């Protein structure tokens, strides 16, 4: 976690086995940058459908249930209830240039 908050570190590589908490690490990184250090952030999933699912099933509950993040990231308006991106004062996910995309080239901004 220290490496992802160090401005001198440009790349972090993780080598690990399956099902050991890498997704939770990613969610903690997102939460840190929303709350403490607003920075450009892009979450990639293999497909747009997987990205939308991740946003609804993992990201949205974290943003909703964490008071520090809930204050900084607005819920989508009722008319946008299908929207998988969260928007804040500075852009998607509460900061500058953040979004969720599928690696197949499909993207929502």
C-alpha cells in the first residue's frame, strides 16, 4: 500500500495466487485516492460487461458504506439508475479523469 501512495513509484506489479485479496487491495487503492490523494485513476476489466458488474457489485457498495467516501462521491441520480460510474465534484469516481473500462476497447466515461 505504501508503493501506490508514493509519487515516485510509477508502476506496481503484483504476483500472487488466485483468491488472496487482490480485488480488495484495488478497492483500497481506489478509496485512498478518492479520500486522501485525488489522482487520475482508471479501473480496467477484461470486458465492459465485467467492468459494469464490478462497479455495481464491488465498487458501489464500498462507496456507499464508507462514510469518508460517501461524502465525496455522489450517487447516480434516479434517472441515471443504470449508470455504473460514480460522479463527484471533479469527475468520475470523485476526482479527475477516472473511469471504468473494458479491455476490449469499450469504455464509458
